[in-house]
C-alpha cells in the first residue's frame, strides 16, 4: 500500500474519499478477496475512513453486500457506468481489471483540468491500453483515454509472485494540473457523452441490464 502513497506525496492533494468499481464476487473468487484486502490496506494507509469509500459491482450478492457494510464501507445504489464526478474533492478510484469503457466514462465525467487534477485511478495501465489497441479504435471508442494520455502520470504497482494474476497490468494514475494545462485548448472543447455504438467488445454492464 505504501507504493501508492509514494506517487501521491508530491504537490497533489491527498485523496479524501474513494470509489471502487468492479471488485467482483469476493465470496467466491480468491483474487477478488485479495483486491478487497488491498483496498482496506489502502484506506488505512491513506487515512480515508471506510465510511468515505463507496463500492459498486452489479455482481455482488446480498451476503457480499452485507459483508461490505459490516466492514464500514458504503454501497452505491445505482449503476453509474463509471460516470462519477469528483465534486471538488480529491478522490481515489479503485478499478482493478475494469473494462476500458468504465475508465473512459470516468474521464468524461470529470473532463476539465480542475476536476481531473483531483483524480487518482488505480486500475489497468493506460500505457498498456494504448499499446494493445489500434489507434483508430482507441480514438473512436475510448476517446477520452486517448486525449488524456499526454496529461497523465503513471506508475506500475510493484509485482509480487503470489499476486501476479490479481494485480497484473495495474498502475497508479494521476493527472498533474500543469501537464493538463499544457494540452491543446481544443482537447477540452469536445465533451460529448460516450455511447459506444460501434464498439464490438464492450466490457461493462450497462445500466438497466
């Protein structure tokens, strides 16, 4: 957990709250249990009270939801599809192995230098997404990820032989205000909500499904 504090020890405002998406069925899956344990360690390390951490996964069972509440965590009532604004508070988004559309939706919901500079994402490497996708697919389906690549700092989580499948391709991402302000002004003009009409492999569960 200390590896996450290191990149956040600079001028960035430390996270005051946390949102977790896509944790998975931790009652059945050991990898999801490790991810939950790491989340709890992170909250302790960053001094974020559990009551200020909200989670959502449409796969949670009633017993899993009850277990999370017993740990003092909160559950989001609705499927936001990742469209969660920081609302002026520095926020950690814990999104290990989530679909690309969730990251793209999150960026869209906070599409301004002021909001993005308060955002920290622990999730799939943006560099890895860029390397694995054809540029035309990245720009068409996940345009907000594509546009912010020059404004993001990224540090990979240290690898551990016991947790290779649990946290592989996972990085800490943050968005320094000075880097965001260096991007072309035109970058901020396009704020159309992502629809994914041409996306052949949408990796999220849509609201209402």
